[in-house]
C-alpha cells in the first residue's frame, strides 16, 4: 500500500470515529441518526452561504450549475431521512437536498 492510500485510510478512520463519537453517539435508529446529523449541521454551518447545484434531483427544481443562496437548515421534519436546506429560489423559500449542493463561498466569523 502506498503512502497516499495509507493516509486516506487513516483519515477515513479518524473521520468515522469523529462521526460516531460526536454526531451519532446516542442514536439507536435511523431517525435518531438523522437528527444527530441535523443538529450537528445546524450548529456547524454558518448561514447564509452561496452554493452551486452539482446534481439534478426530481424533488428539486435546481439545474446543474445553478448558483443559489442557502439561508438555513430546513425544518426538522423535512430531515428525518435526508438533510435538506432552505434556499431562496425565484422569490420563494424552498427546501432542497443538501447533497445536491456544493458550497462556493463561506464567510468565517
């Protein structure tokens, strides 16, 4: 195994341990794991931020390459199985899957 692969494997183990210990430590089922992720993201993400659509989804009106502003996490009940964020799109607030977005600008405090 070369050095790059070993480093990736070690970083992956560190990341998996972090996820288990900080995000889903007390989760007993899928819904509790989702809520662990929800609260973690709500605490760690700084809103608003700009993002670009990197994948089209049937449940979302966004098109590949479209840039939008993410304004907040979607309500908890929308995130029981997948993480959604709220965006402003054509004058409306919509919830779209976080997985279809890539951040393009972040402001740090």
